[in-house]
């Protein structure tokens, strides 16, 4: 007789990766409990999913207690949407700690955390908050898998509309300051599912990128110009501009949490303009493409083709859009 699939608690089901993961797990026959802030809003993001229970976060404990089939695996895809100082600690650390306390209470067999590759060099508040929770998770009694993916396809798609309108592709420095092996949401979710299905239960950190090769912003721009049949036109920005503005705002940020968050966003922009999303080799103090694990089959150019053909628009960090 085939062993039944474990029931899963999946936090962050309305996020970019969470939406894809809940569909994949549902289609695979898993029973899923998804805690959300607002059930009515969540149904807008999740539809046609079987074996799924949506509950308010405050009712999660009671839902598990009443469940005839107790969940044994917790997957957290939650992340700060703004990257603001308070929001980062509220979500990346405090909210995950509550999930960990719940997992401990009900003696879950595994906690799978979707983190980020950039915690290798923590300089920003959201990175510090992520890393602080990673440390707590690793010290807990629950076996864990911490997944640190590289850049998402969506994160590299914000300038398509600019090029469609005949504008320049914005580069920081010469366009070769950074490099990454981006991964699609589908491939990442398949990887998470494999972690769920692993039989060995031990603490691991998994850095994971797409199939490669490593790609720079300059190369991304050239791909888009070619696909959109536009003449190449680049505008180069010195990334230190973000730091200059941030420093100018420092005195006022002491009086305004909103300005302090904006300064943090400028620091985030500088970080991503100057740091590669690859394995950080601490021994030689540099990023190493060869040591960045690859997974999946989806490539960025095909993703661009689909976006252009479907006329889909992405507005990454739309509430704090720089350009």
C-alpha cells in the first residue's frame, strides 16, 4: 500500500514563489494548510487548488489541533515586501520565529526555509534578519533545509516596458559589475518539492541557481533589445549615487521612520547594483560562478520571450520603484 503524502503548512502562499509552490504541491496530491493575513484577498492569488485550507494566521494553531491529519512539514516562503527596517525584522525574523515555535509545539519533522543567497554577505537589515532566523532554525531540534536561491527571473524583468517605449536600458557602471545564474519560479519550486520528499532528515543549507551560464546586466539588456527588435541603447549610472543620496538623508531619517526606510531602500539598490548573486568564496573573498550550483532547465531568454508574447508586465517593488 502506498504511503500517504504528508500534510504541509505553507506560509507565504500569496508571494511570488509561494503561489507557484502551492499549485505544484496541490497538483501533486499534497494536503496543504496555508496561513494568510486575509483569506478574501488570498483567494485572488490562489485558485483551482485542491486539498488546500486557507486560514488566518491567528487561527493556525487551532486548525492544526482540529486537523484529522496532522501536518508534519512546515515550509516558509514569507519575506518582507518592502525591505524596510521594521518590516524586515517583523517578517523575516519575528513571523518566522512564531512559525518555528508552532513547529516545535506540534513536533514537526522538518522546517524548510526559503531564504536568499545574499545573506552570505549581510549588510542590509532584511539580510541580517534572515540570517538571525537561519541561526535560530539551525539550533532548533527540528531538522531543517535552508534554501538560498540566486536571482529570480521576475527580478530581472523590470526594464522590458522601458525598451518597448524606446527608452534606454539602465546599467550600473559598465554593466559588468555583477553576474548571476537566475532561476525560474518553476525550477525553484521543483527543488523545494524535492526537499520535501527527501528521506534523510538533517540540517542543510542549499545554494541554488538556474542552469547557467552566468549572465550580466549588460547581457540581459542585449537579449531584450534583440528580442524586441530595438536598437541597443544603454544609459550608465554610477551606483555610488545611491549612497550619496542616502547619506544626505541621514540627519532627517532620525526623525522619520519613512525616510529611514527609504534610505534602506537606497542601500538595497546599491547592494544589488554592485554585488553578484553567486556563491561567495570567503577564502579568496570573491564570487565564484563555477561553485554556484545549477538546477533546472528554464533559461532567462525563454522567460523574456514568453513575457513579451503574453504582454505581461512586472513591476518589481512597485511601491518603491526607482525608475
